[in-house]
């Protein structure tokens, strides 16, 4: 038995390989088993990793099928998964009884010779090809009845039906226009609905992030106005009596990545922490605020805008794979006085092409507030699910730091108040 490739990833006998043969490619567990089969038999080298087979994809896919000549058990399951993930060639698996209780293919050969080997192929069944679905088998009831996270802004929730799992929402607007403020409320509303949240805030220290959410959670009924004697700046202090209840309310439900740690802004680290938050704590609502503060691994190679698009793609894949919702803040490039459109975000339309929802938050010029009837405007630039497009007027309540729908009240009560 010799290796048939220079790096030793596969073990086989080159002179006995014939892709046109009707026997297909027999994939064995060990070199000894492959030796027993002889013709068109291979196995992974002891020192090789599955990833080492990438250069051999075209060669393997010359064969009409792969027969997984490995007895039932964890090893068979591992090899089957790897072969399906790496090759489009159909994978055939013999029925368990065809191995006659033998632990290895060599043992089966010694006991039954050609007749036993023929039975492996005759009674093999093809594994379903991964990545190809029969539409009739797709269950839509889960998606139709999915529990969505509502924003707390009635007109927005009516338009988009709430934030569903497996989706990415991009939020844009000029700096200081209210994106982070509104998203803080959306996170609190998610907690209020029993969801678990994980946020990456690339600019705010953890204390400032928490203080902002505390003020929003408390509401104007539980803050006290204070004017600084030196600067004249007005502050709103949260009543100490409500702090224990708010902390108990979001305890174990609201998490923040620590930007003081090494590699805190590295995109791979952000994704790793998000994955951990999902698996360890069950978080299903995530926030990246904002993409400009993340350190993008492909920026040197791809350029700034394309690297942003690549990171957005990772977030989309994360959301869809785990059925979670991701909110992403992306600042627009400069557009002068021209109204901001979806393609202006991040300097690349790739970001908004990948997104399921795109929202713009902007302040109304002071001299036009009276005419408009609101002080801020939330615009739905894109909604993939329903095609919704809407402009929603918002008002801002400074004591509670809350943006609320014009004509409504900022006096929303979160469930922590039931704990006091």
C-alpha cells in the first residue's frame, strides 16, 4: 500500500484506481481495510486532517459514488458527515447486517471474501445529499408561528411584524441622531418579552452603557432632575430604590462584551463571544454597535468597505444558522444634503443587500418640528419579508431617554416594576 498523493493525505494504490469502474470509490477506515478491498479503495492517512482533502475534491468527484465501507458506529458517522460536507458525489452506506458483526473490513474479508464484499454494495443505501431540499418536506409552520420580538413602537411592529429569528437588521443615520438610543429600548423590550440579549458596544465604556439603559428602564417616573452647579448641565439620577429591582429583572438576560479586554474589537472574538452567549445563556437577540469600531480581519486584503461587507456576511450566517436576530449599526458615508438611502450605508450596497431589514433614524431640523409634528423620524428603507416601507414619527423624552411614537406616551412600564 502506498500513498497516492505527495502530501500523504490519502492512502491508496494508484495502479488500482479506475474512476470509470462501476464499483465506485470504496472509502475505508484503515489502510489495512483498503488493502483488503484493493480496487478503487482509499482511506484517510493517519497523520492527515479532513481539510487536507480539499485539493482532492475534483479527483474524488470523478467516481460515480462513494461506498462507505466502514462498520456501523461513531467512526462511520464521522466519515459520512465529512464526506457529505466535502464532496457532491453520492455516499452509499451498507446496511448494518451486511457487516456480519465484524469490527473491521479486513475481518469481513477474511470470513467471507468476495461474497461478503458484494453484499456490502448490494444492500447499500444512498445518504440524502446535504444542501438539497425537497420543497414538499419543508415545514413552514415554525416560521409562520415564530415568536417574534416586538420593538415597542406600534407602527413599526405593525409594518414588519416584529424582529424574527434568522434575520439581520441594519440601522443607519448620522452620528447623534438616536440610533443607539432607540436600540437600547429595543434591547430592553426584548428582555421584557423574556428574551436574552448580548450586545457589543464598541465605543461606550460598560458603566456608560449601563447608565443609559438604567435611565431608559427606570422611565421618567423614577428619575430625579439635577442641575450641575458648576457647568449648568442637567442630569437625571435614577432613584436608588428601584436599582435592585432593575438589576434583578435583567440579571442573566442582558449581557455586554467587555471592550477593555485584549482583542475585544476583533471580529473573530466578537463572533466567538456571541456564539458562547447563545450556547451558554440562550441569547437570541444580538447587537453590534457599531461596525466601524470592529477590527476586521480582511481589511488589509479586501479594503475597508469590502471587509465590512464580509463581516456583515458572517453576522447574517450566524443569525440564520442559530435562528437568532442580529441588529447592526452601520454609519453612512457622507452624502451632503442628499437624503440618505440604503445604498449609502457603509459606502457599499453589499451591506444592505445582505440585510433583511434596513432602518434609518434621523432628527428633524428644529425649524421644521412644528410642521412635521414630531422631532425624529424612523424610516424603513428595506424589509425583505413583507416589503414594508414606512416613515414613523418619533418624539424624545429626555428624563427617560426614550424615543416613542408620536402621539403616544413615553410612560411605558417594564415588568421590573412588578418586582418592587
